[in-house]
C-alpha cells in the first residue's frame, strides 16, 4: 500500500472526490483548510494579499488506486492553465 498526502487548491476538491468515487476510494482524511506556497499554485494564505486556501487529503491506497490517482495528478499538472496540486507518496509499512 501507499500512503499519499495530496495537497491542492480547494477548487479541485469536487474533481478529486469524483476520482475517488470512480476508483472505489472510500477511506480518506480531509484537512479542509491548509495554507502554503508552491511554484505550481502560488501562495494561499486566505488573506487579502494572498487569497485562496488549499485542502489536504491523507489516503492509504492499494496499488491500483494509487496508480489511478498518480496518473490523474500527472495529467492534470500538464494542463496549461491549472490550479496547484502536489502528491507526496510514502511506502505504507503498517496500518492498524
């Protein structure tokens, strides 16, 4: 299994949850307000100067599910106009 942290603009939440549903990903943790800065999405601090907010998903995925999420993120990041999204993947050693 893979442990995935997916950080993205809150505007992608609906698209990602459709992806999860399509790939039978029913278990995840959603952190609905995440602040940060990155090259792809700029700075999002939910202020007048830096508007916008990110969300973060924590997921434990089977190999097939991980591939579907990774492929979607890779293809989305190729779009000319897009929001920020970053996938962090770690091998999941144990889940209790």
